[in-house]
C-alpha cells in the first residue's frame, strides 16, 4: 500500500473502464492521497460512476480535478 504519495497527476491519459476500476479500488483503501488530477481524460459516464464509488470510501482526498 502507498504510504507517501500525496499528489497524483494522471491527466491526459485517456484511460477507460479498466483504468477507472483499478483507480476506484485504489481510492477505496488509500489513506495518503490528497490531490488527484484526472483532467482531459474524456471519462465516460460509466467511468465517472465507477470512480465515484471508490471516492465514497475515501475521506482523505481534498482536491479532485476533472474536466
């Protein structure tokens, strides 16, 4: 498990459902990430819903960038 990463910029990566599922699972258990940038990934409605499910269990993230 990550114990040091506080900021993650994965903008402009174009990930889809598989990436959203992986990130969602990580967000559920992550306790150190404070700032996540997902800008410019053209996330589908399905990807957004998957990510929201992971974020529901994450109380540490303070900044989320999506556009």
